[in-house]
C-alpha cells in the first residue's frame, strides 16, 4: 500500500498516518520529521534546512527530493509507505511522479484531509512535540496531553513547543500552505485514487480512508 496524505499544517496527517501504518504494516515518510532529525544531528543538510524551517518557509525542492529519493529506496519501504508532508509544491509533485515511474512504483491513494482554518490555528498553538529526535511523539495540551505535563509518555524526554509553532511562524506556514501546497488539490483532483475527506476526528477520517481504499 502506497499513500499520499495531503492537508494543511495541523490537519492531523501525523495522527492519521500512525493509524494507517499500523493497519497496513507500512512506513511513514514525513519530510518534516526527516528534516528535524537532520537539524538535531547537525548534518550539512540540516544546517541548510534550519533557517527555512524556523521562519515557516519551505525548504528548497532540491533538498527535499534528494532526501526522498534515498528514503524511497530503503528496504523498509518495500511493503509500502505513506507520504506525510510531501509533496508540498507542484514541482515536488512532478518530481515525485518522475521518480515513482523510474522506480516502477504506483500510488494507491491520495487523500486530502479537510479541516476548517479556526480548528487548525487552535491545534497548532496547542501542540507539543517530544524533544528527543529519535522519538518526536506529538501531544496536544487539550486533546492529547502527555500523562505528566511537559514529559513524553514514550521516552521521558521533555515535550516542547517547536520554534515554528510561534504565532508568527504559524501565520507564515498557513500562508505558505495556501500559496504553494493547496494547488496540489487541483493537481491531483482528477486522479482515480484521489479523495478529499472531512477530518475533524482522526479516528473517523481513518475509517473513511480505509473504506475508500477497500472500495477501490
Ligand atoms: P507541518 O506541521 O507544518 O505539517 P512538517 O513537520 O511537515 O510541518 O514540516 C515542518 C517544516 O519542514 C515546514 O514548515 C518546512 O519548512 C519543512 N518541510 C517539511 N516538508 C517539506 C517539503 N516537502 N518541502 C519543503 N519544506 C518542507
Ligand atoms: Zn519521546
């Protein structure tokens, strides 16, 4: 099973992906997580990406495509994957299409998560992320708090607000989403494997995605 998840920042792609990877035994490929790991590890790629990320801007397409090309060919991707946070621009979508055909891979589902803007804003400011780069568990102070405030349930590291989750950076990210990423909806709309689903409730949208995939 190979899937693409689309949606604004804070639409709940990570949460839905977690349920789908369990169901289908596939891996989640989140460019955001990969970039944050590279930043924490202090690699040259991480150093290049960090400024863009902190400002809420997109990292250049060439950097992202290099990351993805490597990742898609690792052995753990053989049973399938879910792309989360990628593609993020039309050029990335076009490069992905070329890359998949070169690798002889097809996509089974392209799912857009629909969430109203007010909900997105509230979710993003209430998000906390595990500071351990190997964990990166995500919490929400309202809807998914850690058992002990400020401490990750999974690994015990501190949970923090990401630098790109200040109000200013969030405004910028949403603007970037509207300009650069939302056009992907039109780009993919005519594909047979495309579905756009209301996604207020993570569990419910997960069930609707599974129903959509099994109908096909
Ligand atoms: P969000 O929570 O906004 O969905 P992610 O965790 O997916 O954020 O990404 C965080 C940041 O990493 C983005 O704001 C952007 O700077 C960078 N990033 C992640 N994926 C991509 C991508 N496919 N193309 C360009 N930049 C990316
Ligand atoms: Zn953790």
